[in-house]
C-alpha cells in the first residue's frame, strides 16, 4: 500500500523557517520532519512513498537524490574526481516525488498523483505532523468499515477542523473549525479507496478538507479511527521548538522505530 504525503504548502505560519526551505524539510532533532513521518510508516512495514511537492520542492528532491551519500562514510578523491562509499545505512524506501504545483490546494495535489495510485487503496497524511498512531490497526479498521475513506481523529486543545461522530465510528459531519475544547479533529493519517478521486472535482482549486471530506461524510463514506495517544502538528515556531526539545530529551513519543 502506497503512502502519499502532502508536502507542497508554503507553511506561512512558520515563516521563520519556511522562507528558506519547504515546511516538511524543517528539522526536528537534526532531521526533516518529513523523515520522521516516513519512519513512522516504515516502522509498520510501509515503505512505498509518493511525496506531493510544490513550494521549494527541488530541496526535497535533492535531499533524497543525495540521501545515500548523506548516510554513508565516503572518500572523495578530488584529483580523480571520484567518490568511494565505505559504509552506508539507508532505509528500504521507494520514493516518488511529484511536482503538484506551487499554488495547488490539498485536494488538487491529491488529484495530481492519481496516476501513481491506480485502482488500489492508499494512505495519505500531511508533511507536518507526527504521532504514535498504530498504522497497522488503522488500516485493519478501515478495511473492516467497508467505507471509502477513514480519517484519524484526535483530540488536541483546539484550532483545527472538527469531526462529529456517531456512537460508533461513522462521521456525521465535517466542519472547518471546532465548536469547543475537546472536539475530535482531523489528525491526518488517512486510509483511502481510489473512489475518493471522484470527489475531487475542481483539481487545483479543491481543498481536500472542505468539499471532498464533507461530501464523503454526507454520503456516509467517511469513518473515523479514534487515536487517543500522542499527536502533534508543527504549525508554528513554538511547535517546532517543542518537538525539537522532545526529541533531544528522549521524550519523542512518535519515535516508535
């Protein structure tokens, strides 16, 4: 099952860092947060990634193009113009990097990678949030619901789009802002069927979190996997500093590898 990561936004609320690099390349513990997200999936055996690039996407491409050398001991012979690799440690990742446009909205980015998905189930998440969610349990839950889409629902302190749930797992409605403290919100980490592409109708202009998710909920095709463990987005400089401190003090709960 492929993992799609949205990594094309400008990250304007983290402009202290994103003036120089795309948000997914902002480092936590000396590694891009994108690397941390990929490690979460890889720990559960999912190693085939599609990264939706946009703003400064060439930096993400260069990072992975040179990843093997970054992880190895090497000897550079300038006279012979050669590089000898001695030791290397690299993850078993297959990474497809797709330019999905500079100003494309989240729904449009998903639409643009449809040809790489084909007619198979796939996973989707954002390039700026980490969690200790059990990906295997999430996938099993999705398959058991028989629905077209599953979103991981989390309970932060506020400021994110709210999900209204039935007593079991079906999403009744999807709204952009939470009604009150403690609401279940969209934490990313989706599992999706290829039929969701039919819900993205305007390509570049479509925001995934609006019409597509709202329509899926209205059609009784959106399930919620409740995650009560660790989940944290990196929206601001304060968030980045807090995540960095967690990593450096050995309290990074998302480090499950």
